[in-house]
């Protein structure tokens, strides 16, 4: 099948000659902390990091002949396939809502697909009883996921739109009959079995390497549940466009006209910098003023003279000049912030700017 961007349709079932084990208890008992910090890493929501780490950690027991499976490889595929379920909610049990369903594979060319793939699941997972569609954060075909579902959840409850279930199925798929993923040739063949495009393989491995570098950095550390919810709420919007005046407590909205650069926010669904803060803090019941200058007066003020080192994860970080405060981001630790920077850009993680720093504010204790 030709390469389909962000939709790796796994149409070939591999027969794995490995003893089936009770995966549910294995997932529950896996220790993500032994492999990587369980929290937000780069642009990956914490719950997806947890799913990737748990799946990779399960391979020594589930696929003992497989070598070199890493959570970063799974994250590379998750990035390319669904941007780590961006725009969807993931509950503590891993259930993703609304379900992630790719283009209908009817050969029309949508999503790059030109080969019709007839329905294999009666529409159970993709809502279509005529043709298949890739489903879940790792974008499995329903028939391919069915080949692993019994191993993922021996009780028969496997769900491709459960983060734990589908990342574990992806790990098993990539491991095959005992691949050595530390060997670049076998690694590339494994990813090619996921999507038969060398460009796709290069993309996945590039993200894998980036996440490996990020994963070696110091994690944000222990934070309260409220702070974690605020950070994860903001991180869940990575990639959402900047919209001048956009965003409220419910999520992205169209904005107003017009930014200093001329962007008409009325035509863009998204967030501006302060709208992102309103959305994130609303998740823990904190109602913020709408503009950055007013948000700077909420909670405990951290003066600019104290430096960035005085900030804690969950603080708002401000930037200003002689005319006043003009920008706000959410500090997440390690000198990093989440922010909606400017028209034409999108919500992203970035280093705290080294200019115009105007201190911070701590709405949460």
C-alpha cells in the first residue's frame, strides 16, 4: 500500500509464535518509572507516555525473542499516525473519546488511499459496514487489531481506541517473530511492515530520536493533581492554530479582528496566548481574566527580578515591554513553557523566552 500520511493501515497479519500471557495484569503492574518518567515529554500527553512505556516494558515477557523495543519507537509511530491522539480525550483507563477513525478506505484517494479495503468488522470499530478505516491512535485496520486483541486483553475486551490496548498491539506487531530492533536493518523492516514507505520510516525514526533526547532530560518532578491537569489540558492543544482573541474555558473558538499583524481571528478556530490559559485553568475550576495583563494579577506574583528559576510547574509566565504585558505561557519546568505564540503559528512547547521576561503568577498553591 502506498504511504498514507498519519494513517499506517496495517493490512497484513503476522503469526506470532509466542506464548500468550495475561496482559491485563502485566499492563497494570508494569513500572513506567523504570524506563522513562511518566509525565509529559515533549509534545506527548502524559497518558500516552504511560501507554507507550507500559507497552515497551511488557515486551520482555510477551515477546521474549524480541530485542530493542523502546517507548520512543512507539511514540514515533504515534506521532506520525495521530499526533498522540491530539484533540481527543484520554481517560485514566486509556479510553479515547471521541474515537479516532481515519478516512474510509474505499479507494477514492482520501488520505492517499487508492486501494479499496472491504469491511472486516461489520462497522464495529470504524462505523462503516462497507469499507474499512484505520482506527485508534496507532491507526490499525480493524482486522489487524483483531489478530492481537486476544493477547492484548484475554478477556475479550480489547479496544483499538484504548491507548494501552493499541500501543501494546503495535509493540507486538513491530516485534514480529522475534526481531532485533537494535539492528537498523531489522528496525527499518519492522517499521516498513507498518507502512511501506521509506519516507514514513525516516519520519518515524526522526521522531523516535527526538523523543529519546527529550526523555533523557530531567522530568518536571512531583506536582499536585491540579497542576498536572492544567499542564495536560494545555498540552492536549498542541498543534491547534493561533487565533487572535480565540479560546475560552470550553476550548478553541474563532477569535476577533484583528491582530497587529493583520490576522482576522474570526476566520481561525484556535487560541491566543491568554485564551489557552483560560482553557487550561478552567479544568481545575479556576476562572481567569481573559487578557494576559489581567491574568498577571491572579494568585501569587513571582517578580521578574527573582528569575525564571523561581517558577514552578503550573505557573503562568509573562512577557512585556514598556507598554505592558503582551504575552503569557504556562511554565512546565526545565525552562520550558506551553504557549500560543503568534498569528500563523500554533500551540507548542518552547523554551521560556530569554527576552522581555516579566515574571510569573501562581494561581495554584
